[in-house]
C-alpha cells in the first residue's frame, strides 16, 4: 500500500489490542487500492460520491429529457432538441451519491475453526492473535475481509455500518463515513466468537429493521446453516430491494478433509464430541460439503446476488481483488 493511500489511517496501528496490520496487510491493500465498490441496485444517498441515485436532479450525468412546464429553470433547456423538434424539453441528470454499506460478520462458534498457523497467515510476524490463538481461524479471515472492505468504502466517502451476529445481531455500529468509523469497526471486529449457532432469518430481520434506505449488505460467513434459512433471509433482503454480497469463508481442511487417524471431533456450537475415523467417512463428507456449498451459491445467484468463496489458506488480497474486479466489470457491461 502506498503512503498516499494509507495516510489517513497511518497513526492508528494498534486498536484495542488488535494490530491494524492484521486487517490491512499490505499485500491485501495493494490488490484492492484501485477497486470501486458499486451496488448493482441504484442506491440512495445525500452526499456527492461515486454511486448513482434514483433521484433526478441537475448535476453530474445526463439521464433523460422531460417536457418543459411553466416555472422550470430555463438554464436546463435542451436548445439543440428545440431546434430539431420545435418543442421545449429539459435535461434531467442522475446525481452521483454515496453508497450505504452494511457489513454483517458471522461470529458463531463454527467460525472459530482453523488449520493454518497464525504466523504464516497474518503477515504481522506475530505467532498468535491478540486473542491468544496460534491458529488463523475462519473468524480471523472474515474480520480481515470486513475491515478491508470497510477501509475501501470509507476512503471513497461511503457510509459503512457493521453488525456481528450468530443466533442474533449484536455489537451493531450505525453507518457513517467519518474517519473514526474505521477504528470503531476494527475494535468491534476484535471480539471473540460466541458458542452459538446461526439464525440468519432473525439476523436479517434485525438488520432490515435498522435500515431506512436501500443498501449493499455484505454477509461474511461460513454459511454452515440450513440452506432454507439462507434462502429465507435473502428473500427478505430482496423484498426490501437491497443488494447483497455473500462472502463464504472456509478452511482448506474443510474442503479437502485431509486428515489421518481416528480422533475426537468436537462441535464448536455445543454439539458435543464424537470419535471419528476421517478415512472412513471422507468420500461421504466431501460429497455433502460440496453439495451444501453449491446450494449456498445457487441460492445467492437465484436472487441476483453475488457469491464468492474465500479460503483461509489463500492470501486475502488476490482473491478479494479478483472478485471485486469481476463484479465491477460485470456492472459496467450491464450499464452500457
């Protein structure tokens, strides 16, 4: 990350015991520095920024004509059209406004799993996280993702809010584009995961109750919950005309089940412990996990929402950067 791009946050290295480098590793921001976050849906806003508004005003970008009526400002008459048609029409423009972004980060028990060493993943040189874990968990990866997205959005003048969730929404931060907002977000991301399951419909209802305008909702989770509950939650967001991005965070071992020897498997959300020989169930497990993940992606796309899988073994920057670039290119093609 260049010094120019990091200047406004350069003095905020340590936040509530969490090194900002954990969240904004240079390799991550180097990939993301030039990427714009844009909502697929037209978004509302009040500040001049980078995103389209559904409200037609007299600024920025031409949208359409409308017939002149008595009292309209003559400065916006299209004189060329008058010469061709002998009719009075006004130019209408689309205002460019800021994006409202609502980040929802899963802090349920299953997010506390990890197989990669913290030292190799964080990029900070630390052997353990501020929570004392020597393992880079899915929660670490999810919080790094959320912090990077929040940093980019705030830097381009967008309002960002955050909610941590498990079986309910908690530790919510109202949306803001203020410089202090990013520090608040990082402090909140430093909390411990809780030993509860996930109730996405309830969380979505609580989130929608806090939103009074259309937003881009970014869900960062492993989505290890019933597919039907995911469908119900997304349907409610779609009904309220919000855009949603699903960022599924998974560990490499969860995808490969590359484990040897019988060992006790302990549920991270209160399911108890069972002794399993991984080799005997590997084929059935791999089929089940791929089927589940495919359902999550299919449900997201059935609503027209974006889905992206993040693997904790991979550097965040290249993966997140490639996804954002694909999304931006797709939106540009749709707008032509």
